[in-house]
């Protein structure tokens, strides 16, 4: 098992490699609107729970060049227990989690005092497509029934609209720019008809909503003041990831238009191999805050 420093460096290096190609690894590398609606959000094949934060990015990078037909992942043991056999030569993806270990507290006057500190750990998972599946001597398809053929139409997205409405965010429309204004605590969006399609509108809205969560009364993040400022670029990275996470929850193609920040993000990641983890953690916190508002609204309606 790699130590924390090695894990930070390894994951960051893989993301840097994608950014250098102009690829944003937190954006879904598939289309939800054109054929094949299998569940592509990275999730555990056994528990059916979605992966979150930096693990979404790790697994997206792992699948980027493989064109896997599913977002289902599991450990070698979990796959074996369900009739699968990981093919020889297949490489695992290493997802991470924070554990807490107890160590001696050298700042205390009590010689027996201890404290708990976070420690980054990892374990290996394989995509379900990396295994052969056999049951009672007969091959079977673990993806059967997962999805259906799509079409080229642009769907209406009532769930996305409800998620935005439930936040209570103040959103005005007009002009040709999308931005969050901290002073008046307001999101400005171009008219919906100005967007190429409805998915672009919602991807942009979720990006600005992620900025909106930075307010002190919400997730309380520091916002940068100008383009090129390191804090500004970092916040844009948080908003990019936050929008991607929320779009994945809604099966939206998260094609936001912020590729101009790639050079700044590359610099940030090269300067600090923990920056990716920090940004992903803040993005997940923002996405959870936004989605929780929608969940609360649904519960109130059901009561």
C-alpha cells in the first residue's frame, strides 16, 4: 500500500496528464443523450452506492481511454463472489479514503495523551467490464437491463429545475454572461434560449450555484477576486467539479465552458499535490449542500 504522499502524487500526476491533453477528467466522458443509458456515474457494483469527491475523478481517469460500458466498480473479492473473474493483466484503479489513527500527542503535558489524525489510505477496485462473468458454467451479462437505447433529442429536465428551485437561490436572466455576484448574493444567467441546448443551461447553472454555496451562510469558502489570481482559479476548479458532480446525479452532460483555466489548474496541481483533493472535497461539500435542499423539499411535500 502506498503512503499518503505517494497517493497524492500518483493521483495528481494522472489528472495532470489528462489536463495536458485538454481533457477535464471530472467531466463525464460519455453522452447521456445519445445511445446507451447505462448507469455511468461511478458506483460500487455490490452496494450500488455512488463514489464521491476525488474518487469520481480517479475512476473517470481510469475509464477515460477504456470506453467501459458501465460505471460499476468493485474489489477483486466482490467481483469473484458474484461470479466474475477479473481477466489476467487487467490493472486496478486505486480509490482513496481518509482513516483516522491514534498517535501520541507530543503537545500535551500528559505523557499518556493521544490524538487522532487523518491518514489517506487506498484500495484497489476493478470496473465490472474488466471481468468475465460465469454462472453455472454459462456466461452472463451483468449489465443486462441496466440501460436502454437513447436518441438524439434534448430532454426536458424537471429534476434539475426542481433542484435549482429548491435551493432558493436568487437567479436573474439577461445579458451574455453567467456569474455569481457575492455582494447582492445573486446569480446572473443569460436567457435560456441563448444556450445551445437545455443541458448546457443546467450545467452552467450548477457551476454558478456551486459558487453561490461559497457564501458565509452556506459552505463559507473564500472567493478569488480576479482572473489569474490563484484563489480565483482554485474556486473555478471547485465550481467545475461541483457542477460535474451535480450533473452526474441528474444524468446531464456537464459540458461547461471553462477550458481557459486549464493552465492555471495545471500550475496549482504542480505546486501542491494536495490541491486536487482539497478542491474535490470542497466541491463535494457544495454539491451535497445543493442536493440536500432538493431532498428537504421532497420530504416536505411528502409529509
